[in-house]
């Protein structure tokens, strides 16, 4: 039997995934990288995007917003601020949220509000980009 | 002596109090379970975060560019205590114990000649502390608006603390909150949040890298600087979650006691009621008999 990679996906509120998989592709700050079993110790900031978990020929994609990946000899750990399975993203609602957020940017009263709205727009745009492919 | 009617009213009133405390106990028990689950669910993240931080901080602490969040400002003149209590009372000594711990800490620090500032998270702590230390309180936050504690809640607290830190308003930050030991035991404790290095160095398991060195992307400093605020938020979040669990545990125990006390009181009052009634009947009988005899 081929080696498996131990993979943990945790968010501040709960553990989302823990188990052995074949490969995980992570969108790093400086480019995507794949993690296979026995990867060298490595850590990276994650840019908003989807991770792909490859196991037994099937691929599962999860959208991650804001987070951090750490590879140790024990396996891969992703600390995600926010995570949602790509299959669970509602395209119509997302489009609605995105246009709402854009509106908020336009109507923001102060710097802080605008920054907040812009962050939301960036997040929704990243989600749409993930849905598109 | 109280009349029969008074006694009856009294018994009724104690009975309805007992019903209320019983209901509160059951509500607390249900909430406790949820709070415990939430606290447990958050634990893997906090543990992982602490482990990652431990690795990075060892590598970074010696370098001159290390973030002050990690190594501190180099001074310990001003302390910021974040006192976390519940928003509601009726949970035994829970709030009082935390406040007592905070008060002790304030007094020790002041005796050492340090400046102390306070942030009170949760209504009760602020209420109790303002009597003695009103001048020290810089901010009061209550969480009654939040149904459940999430990352957003702790983020608000964390943001405020970081904002103050960046403005140089304090050197060391400590959290005073309750440690959830078990349902019946919550211990108040003070924990250092900033500088993070001291907190991290305490008993965190470091993963065995088998001699290998981490490769980091973009680089360690950038990672550490994005991670530190998040680490602080995580620590605050788990403290808040543990506090909620502790509050519910304490409330459950307090309400259980209250229910039992009410039961005892009802038994006692019933005894007095019956005795009084018996005495009244006896008196009436004696009056009738002696009246008949006199004829």
C-alpha cells in the first residue's frame, strides 16, 4: 500500500477534517503547491482559494479564506479562518452577496467601513473564481 | 405568630421560586453541554496554532526585527488586565472569584509600582470592579448581544487590545478568566497574552522535525507577523469559550443548590403550618368543651 498523508483542516470553531489522504493541493501566497506524503517541513500563508484533497481517485475541493498551512513529518495541517466546501457554495447567493458588497464599498461612510466592504468583495470574488473552474 | 394564611402564602411563594430555580438549572445544563462542545471543538485549532507559534518563535525571538507582540516592548511599566466575566449573575461565586483574582493581581502590581489598566469583558466584572477601580477601566465590553461566541467576538476584543498596544498604551497584557476544570470547579487564573513569547514557551509540545529545518513561504517574519494577531485572537476565543462553559457549570451548581434549599424550606414551613393548624383546632375544641361544662 502506498503511503498516505495525514491531513488536518481546522477552523477556530471546529475541526473540519482529519484523516489520511493521497495528496492535497494548497493555494499558497506565492503559488499553489501540492503536498504528498513525506513532504519536507514547510509552512506557508494561504491566499483565498480552494484546496483540493485527492484521495482514492476522487477530488474534494474546499474554499479557504485566510489561513495558514504547515507541513511536518506528522502530516499537513491547515489553520483556516473560514472554510466552506465548494459544493456547498450557492452561485446565485454568491452573486447577490458580491453585488451587495460592491454597493457597500460605493456607499461606505468612512475608511473603516470601506476597508471592511472591500475585504468582503475580495473574498466573494475569490469564491467566484473558484466556482468558475 | 404568623397566621395560617400567611404561612400558606409563604409556602406558595417558595414553591414558585423553586420552580424557577429548577428551570434555570435545566437551561444551564443544556447550555453547558453546548458550551463544552464549542470549547472542545475549538481546542484543535488552538493547539495547532500554539505548536506552530512555538516553532516560529524559537526561530525568531533572537532576531532584532522580532515583533513586539512576540517579545514585548522591553519594559514592564504598564499592565493591561483583560478581566473576563459573565454577563449575568445567579451563578454562585463564579464572577466574584474572577473579580477577586483580578483585584489581587491589581493590588500586587500596584504595590510593585506598575501602572494598571483594565478592560472588562462581560457586564458583571465591570460592575464589581468599578466600585474600587473605576479610574483604571479603559473599556467595558459586554457580550449580551452575542448568542454564541465566535471568532468575530474574540476578534473585537483582540482588535481593541492590539490597537492599544500599537499606540503604546501598555507593555504587558494579561487575561483574567476562569479555567474550566470540571462542571463543579472553575479556577480563576491570570494568563499572559502579550508578550506572546512567555505564554508560548510554557508547556507547548513541539513537533519532532527529525532534524529538518522548516522552509517558509513568503518568509518566517511575514508569516509570524500575520500569525501573531491571529494567535492572540485564538487565545482570547478559547478563554471566552471556556468562560461560558464555566459560567454555565457554576450556574447549574448554584441553581441545584437553590432548588434543594427551597425544598428544605418548603418541608419546614409545611411542618409549622400543620402544627399551627393543629394548635388552632385544639384551642377551639377546648373553648367549646369548657363552654359546655360551664352551662
